[in-house]
C-alpha cells in the first residue's frame, strides 16, 4: 500500500498533517513560534517541544523515548536561531496501528519494538512543519530496515512481515536522511555486525533520497524525498490556483 | 510574475539562472522571506512554496500561504488590546505570542490628556514600526512623517473574520492580488473593511446582515482560491440573497 499524506487538515493549528503508511496512521500538529514558558526559554534559539500520544491509553516511557529521539532529530533541521526565545510545539497522535501490533501485548509474551512507529512519526512531523512554514534547513525522510537472521535486508517491512518472521528478524534499524544525503538519525535494535549495519544504511539511503542523476529507472518505487515533494506540490498548487483560475 | 511556477522545498538550492537578473549590475539582489544566503554563493530555501522573482526590483522570495504570522516592519495589522500599562497598550497580533506595544501617544492628535481610551479586547488598525527577532515589536496608528492617522486607529463596531495570510496579502496588493469581490459587492452595498496582515479582516456594514455577507464572501474566495470569474459568481449570489 502506497503511503498517503494530507497537509493542513486541522484549521486551528498553525500547521498540521496526516500520514499513513504500512498500517500506521499519524496525525500531527505544529504550533509556533509561540510564547515559551520562562523555564524552557533559550536565549538564542527556539525551544522545540515534541508530544507523542499513543493510539490507545496515555503515554508512557516508550513515548517519552520516542519524543526525545524526535526532538533531537528535529532540532537539527529546524532553523531555531530564526525565532529566538520562542517555542515550536509538535504534537503527534498515533491514530491507528497495524493489526499485528495492536493485538500484541495480550499476554503472548511478544513485545513489539518501538522502532517501527518512528519513521511515520518523523515523516508526519516533517510534513506538519512544512505546513506550518517553519524555517527548515532541509527536509527529512525516514525508513525502517530489518535484517533477518539469514542476513537478508528488508527495507520498510510491514508489521505482518515482522511478526511472521519475529523469530528470524535479528535486528531493526531506523535511518533518517536529509536532502543532501546526510544521516540525521540512526537507531538500531537487536544483534548485528557493523558490516550488516553499513549495508542496511545504504539500502535506507536509496529508499529515502533521490537517486543520483542519470541513474533514474522508470517504474521504481517512489522514494521518501520524491513523496514529500509531491505532497507539497499539491498543496502549493491548490493555494496558488487563483492565479490561473478564470 | 513568472508563469511557470517553481515549487521548492526547504534545503533546495536555487540555481543562479532562476534568480532575477537586473539591468543595473550595481543593484544588490534582495532576498525575501523563505530564502537564505550561505556565503559565498549558495542561496537555499527554508520554507516550502513557489519561487517568485521580480527583475525590476532584483528581488526573489518564496510565496507561501500557511503558518503563523510573524511581524515585520511596515506591515498593516489588526491588533487586539489586552491591557494598558503606564505609557502604552499591550496588544496581541496572534494568539499565544508575546504582546506588542502600542504607545498611548501613537494616535492622531493624541496628547497626555486627550488620548483614545481603549478597553480590553478593543481592536486597533495599526502599522508595525519595528520588528526584529531580538526586540518586542512596536506598532503605531500614525504615519511618523506626517503625524496623520492615514486611516489607522481604533476600529469601532463591525466584526472580525479570520482569513489566510495569503488572502490578506492578496487584498493588500491591489490589482496584482486579483481580488475583485469587494469592488463587486460595493456596487450595491455600503461597507468598510480593514485588512490585517496577521490574517484578520474587519468588516463593518452598518448592519449584521451586510457585515456577515461581505465577510463570508471574502472567506469563501479565500478557501476556494477563486479567480475572477468565481468571484463574480460569489458576488452575484450574495447580492441576490440580500
């Protein structure tokens, strides 16, 4: 199933986006730059606050962990110095999970990793920031990579694939890249060797970033950066249609 | 205006041939909102939108229509008074942002004795005098060179309609903005409007029916991003309904 995104579905927030891929749906809102509480104020840059809400129940340590990962990633792409002593608030609500993940935790003893939800959260945050016109130094695209015990690398595996092969998946990795192919986030879980990590990183880079010019192949799966561009083009086109409308 | 739009995302580098070329080589290139210069030669974008250029002014900027209003010098805004401190009113331009100051004497022919008494939540049409990221913005209701109000001042009666920032810019840019809905409505209706760059439209039509009709018509043009023909249709429908 192709990922789907919608920009600015919420009209009261400064920017918002919904994104769904691989069974995960996330709605995100960005408010900013707004007044910051004295305690969080930074003298020369904007403070960034990330709130992650799970699909069911209240957030726990897992959500706090995701928040800190997302916060430290966004801090590097937002031009925080453009709005000193303000707050940029990012709120991400997971609205639906793949069937496999929502049914675990019922005593079967298998606990689902927190990594598969990270790429959709990061993508939603990026889209919401674009929608809020917050100055960014680059855009971000993220993907999940699984390495099986047999050494096979699977990019963006679905939850069903992870559960079916749960005994065989030896490690999970999340990578986020900027437009300029700079690695912004690398989170790994499980047993793996450095060589495997490196090849996983290469696979993720190809999935996230535009292929080098001249090497484009028709019918290739749309990569992360192209997906973002398509979404934004749709939005700008809608906003500017009065120019061409009769 | 360029006919084919270049849509950019943050982090894109603007090719030198996409930038305007001025006839006068001494005229520096002006970078507007959404563009930043990384020395020595690179110009990149910081927000998503359509790249616009003006070769006469030798300027380039990114056209966008979303997000929160950030004050910049000489913008016309509709401010809401929140309280009065010793020598100035504190006003808000957008919710949850630090207040801006409006000095008590920044009104036409105001003196210490005769200054407008504004209650909390009163509306003021004002111009931004100074705005930088390191100081609190200041607004004024007089033209500093002439001391006249030039149409600025407290807004009495009427009603405020939220509009998008892009729509506010269209309304204020005159013919270039391509908005004719107000002219169309004014053929049969009498009303007053004030457009604030902070995404506010104040309308006073004398009675509630006219005020709502005008405000809603502009909001419809905004949300549907209507062109000339679409706007004429809205005008016809509104005038028939009254």
